């Protein structure tokens, strides 16, 4: 007897849902001045354009609502998209804001959703992205697609995989292999440095000055190095030579 394969149920599932934890930048707003938001977004993105390129982002309006300040969700989404960011959620909104977001096909998240690290206490009338405060120690590998931001120095005891991005306002120390992107001194600190045991990076940057993989000489690849900035030029130095 012949069997019509198109009418035969699959014996194995073709998909499954799994819980997952991943880091997404959260834009915490405390002012509804769209011009000011646009200006400050532009300044932050210029500090690390590769980090923010095509980045998903959640915007948090809890502080605005606490001050009883309204904001045009559609206009805000347009400002965010203007810089190549991709809004994937709103957090802390009221009923009307949630409806406006859903009309734009932007999901609504609970304020308790753990999309990224907790935001630090904020001053009023500023626009901020979520940050990890003080010096940060990470002992687990940084997987492809993960993004880490440290307000101070960032110390990583495991490898940074290709496709991962790490940023710090201070120095970056990687006691393992660096295959992803590392950006130090992202608030413009030219004295910040990057240290790693095995340089295989896709991109390295200090205070907005960067080199991509193709610009890194073979003589410094796969070696323990320090990377520093001098007169707007990045230098890569084999630590073992000194």
C-alpha cells in the first residue's frame, strides 16, 4: 500500500521553545524632549558605532511616567530607528503607551523582565543606556551575540567568542582568547588599555579609534598583547617583549 508522505504526521518535532537569557541594551528615559534624546543618542553611538550597529533595544519609560511626563511612542520609535537601532520592546509603560507600542508591532515587557543588567540610579533630565556599575569581573565565556558594558574596568577570565561584543569605560583585561569585539574607553578616555592573552579579535577600539581584523598584523596575532592609544593611533604590543 502506498502512503502519501504529505499526509503522514512528522514522527519528530520540527521546533521547540527554550528559555534563554540574553543581554539587550535598555534605553532609560527621563525626559520627553525628542530633540535632546536624538542629540544624546547620536553622541553615544558615535563613541562606539560598531557596538550599536543594528542593535536591538528596549526603551524604558517608567521614570517618565513616575514624573507624569507623556511621550509620543511612535515618534520615539522613529528617532531610535533613525540611528539604525531596532526597538524590540517597551518597558514601564502605561496602558495607552502599551497600546501605541503594540500598534507598531513592538512587544510590551514587564518592568521585571530581566533583559539586561539593572540600570544604575539616574539623574533627572538625562538619557542613559543600561550599564554595569564599577569594575566588573566575569568568569564565564562570553558567547557569540552577547554584549557586555562595564562602567569601570572589565575583567574577563574566560574567552570572548567571535560575534561577542564587550565595552568598558575603563580598561579591558581578558585572561584568555579575544575573538570578538573589544571597545575600551568608550566615553572618550584615551588612557584606557586592552590586555589579552591571545589576540584574535574582530575589532579593537580605544576612545573611538579602532582597528578591524584585517588591520591587525600577523606579528601580533595569537599572542599576549596590550593595546593602547597614542596620538589617535592604536598600538599593539607583545607583552612578552618587555
